[in-house]
C-alpha cells in the first residue's frame, strides 16, 4: 500500500508540474522573438601585457567607438561609463624558467616584485568615449601588467593596445581565454606572460611545438594566482629552433597570454595571438618591403599537412611554390621561406587538408614584425594607437580573398575630432586582391585612432595596420605591424528555447 501511495504522489506531482508548465508556456512566436535579438555591449575586460624587456614604462592606447545609430533605432543611449586601468603585479619567475627538462609538480608563484621607484599603483580612469587616448599605465613594479575594465559607452567599440609613449600601438590587449595559440620564429629570447585577472587561481598548460617536434620543458601545469602576472622564459626549451608555436590552455580558470621574441640585443617584437586551428587561414599584412618574409606552419594534430599557399597582391592571386603544396609535419612547426613578391603588398591564404595554425615574420626594423592568421573585420575594425609624428608613415593593408570588399575609414583624434579623408572613402578591394592605402595624418600632431567600417554589401575583409619609417612611404622599412581587431558595439543574443525542468523530492 505504501508503494502505491508513493507512486500516486509522484504521478500527482508530475501532473501539477505539467499543468503549471502548460499554463506558463510562451505564446506562439514569443520564444522565437528572442532569437537573434540584438543587445548593446555594456561591459568588457581586457588584459594588457607588461612593457617589453628593457622598454621601461608601460603605455596604453585606447578608444571606445559607441554606436552612432542608437537614436535612429529609437534606443536610449547607454551611460557614458568609464574604463578603469588597474595594475596587476608580477610574480617571481617560476622554477621552470631556470630548470629546463626537470620534472616538478604543479607550480605556484606567489612572490611579488618590488615597486619601481616613483611608480604609482593607483588605478587610472578614462571617461571620454569617442576620443583617442594614450595613458601611462599604473605600475605595481617591474613586469607588472594592466587589467582594463570598461562599462557603458566606454565598452562599445572598445579597443586597447600596449603602446609607445608616442601612441604607437604595438600589441592588442587581449580577452582572458582558456585556449590560445602563438606562432613565432624561435628567436634567442622568448618570453611568455600569463595574466590572471579573475577571482580564482588558473591552472595553465603550455604546449611547445618547434621544427623538431614537441618540447617537454613545460610539461607541468603552471598555477597563476588571482590578480597576478607570471613571466616564463621559454628560451631554454627552444634553443636552436627555426620556428616555435605555443598553445596556452587552462584546465581551470582563464588567463590572458602574450609572447615577446627578441634577438638578445634588445631588438624584438610582440607575437600576436593567432586564430584557432583551421583548414583555411588568411594572414594579411605582408608589406611592400617584405619579399624576405618567412612563413611558419604548425600542425597540432597527428597527421601531416599538405598546405596550398596563395598570395593576394594588388595585381592578383599568385600561388606560392608553383603547384607543389607545402609539406608540414604533424606535431611540429615548419618554417618556409616565401617566394619573392617583388615590390608588392600581399595577404596570404592557406588551405590545408588538416587543421593548422600559422604566422609570418615580415622583415623590417630589428628582427621585423609578426603577422598572423586572423578573423575578418566584423561591424568595424579599430586600431587605437597610431603615431602622428614626422618621419613615419601609417597605412592599411586590406585583403579580400573571396568576393570584392568595400569599406570606409575614419580617423579620431585626441580631442574627439572625427575626420573622413576622401582618399579613404568607398575603398574597394577587388576579389582575390590586396589594397595598400596610406593613412593621412589628421590635423594636430597627436596620436590618433583608425576606424575601418566594411559596407553592408562587402565581402570578407582582412586588415593590418602598418607603420614604416623614413622616406618611401609604405615602401620604407617596417616599424610596426598590427592585425586590425573587430570592435563590436552590439552582440547577437542566442536563441531562447522552451525548456521545463522539475526536481522532485
């Protein structure tokens, strides 16, 4: 009898739940109304790496480019908000940096570097959307990073970069993530920075793939405490390598990662974060003076790759290496010297039989600059820090690997003035072509921001910002190369679906 009574109670409870669910079921079309709903970006975080070794004080260039169509849509403008920069102190070097190959247990670094004399760790706040701004980052000692949190209109169309004092953006401040790839040349000095701005400790695994295969020096997890930066010296594990790729993965928490390569004499460059492994990659940014560029192809899987490489130039598409695909070994990074492109700017498209990751070292000042595979510009692409000083030329390299791409470019100054040079309006990049355009210096000798906006009918557009030094315009020696990041003002919410769940005692 007790079993029957219990069964009856369960049946009655289920009937009540079903009746309640039916009575509260959304009307037809109500759930689908949430699908594809657009919401404004109101909060965003970024993590900026420490200054490069020997560079001294860290500077951050930033801008927020709020939506211009809010009033036209009948939506109320978001509050101005603010962007707050906070210092993230560095930990002492982990044991792995000085004892390559030694097997150790999971490591935790807790010792904090001493404060730099005269430095201030007080947060810095910026509350001027639509204005190009370069500030000195708050400092918590040598090798300290910067956490950046923006709200309101300061979060819309936001971009930030570690920069020089002249406002030249060097590397984009990144989102914390759980899986990141970096592909470089394997210089004599390779530094990996791991920053945790979360509330919980992060456990990080670093997988190193060189031209000789997987390296096991960092086979053990690295624990990065909350509000801390860890610097790992990767050099001992990659000595003699001609190409290096690193996958940074977390098994708990998230980190922001950055990689610096130098030749040991102080000349170096940041390695930008690469797109995730794919069978099709696009790398923009080969400059007019980049005929000696080197390509690095990483195969993270267990099957060798056969890679077709096509260079898109202003004159058309040219297949590299004739009809012979590049052979790239599984579990390794393969260096490839590109065929000379002469005096042509270019973007590369790589097509592979298995997922790959790729980057390019473009010849220039010092060791040169790195380009990498990126996503096409969505909504708008923003470069926050561009110098207006004499003796340098700023330009954009635009690649359309598929259908023709069209876009407009505007410049925003330190006082918020927006200029739209006629030479940068209605730009058309023919299908399977690259277009190199010089960006004229806006009025005033202050650093400025670039906003690249593809039109609604544009095909996929990939872009890189280049800075050269000396006479010759974009043909002069390359100083800096920076992939153009999409800076969104709106996001599309995922579709809502009917779902009823009940927990019974």
